[in-house]
C-alpha cells in the first residue's frame, strides 16, 4: 500500500477590510459635519505649533523626562486618577492612567471605565 498524501488545508478566508472612515467621523449622515463633542483649552490659551513632532524631537532626553516629568493628576467629576511618566512600547513618552470611576447620570450612580493616554509628539526621538 502506498502512503496517503496529506491534503493541505486552505487557510481561512481573510476578513474584508472596512471602508475608510469619512473625515466627519464616518457614517452616512447626508454629508453634514458632526458637531464636535469635546474641547481642549491649554493653560496658555495658545494652539500647538503645526510641526509639533519635529519641534519637540530634541527638547528633552528620555532619562530627563522619566526622572523629572512628574506625576500628573486628573479629576473627572470628583474621581482622581494619577500617572507617573512612562515610556510606551512604541518608544514614545507620556503618561497613562485609567480605572473604574463613579459617574452620576440623571440622578443615578453608574460605573464607567476611563483610559487616558497622554503622549508627547516627537518623544520617540529622545535618546
């Protein structure tokens, strides 16, 4: 008797790629721009420079940021989150904090999950 040849299994079909999101946040809303639901007011009131990544790529050394960057505190409706400076797996520097927080909606207490990444453009270049 001859040895049986093993049949190769075909790999599973790849998932179809999603269509790219539209500039206004995706979805078919008849071309209307969605209203912005967030804001950011800086301490100085200024807007960030256009080429921020390049402008900051030589501002600090990695060790300097990690040692002197300082702990940050974020207050979300009375919930206090803290974070120390860190290096992300991407090599970028910044802060991360998160956790379960209590929120009040329509007079009812609910739990929410917070996850906050604060990254510094250009910090991957810090040596």
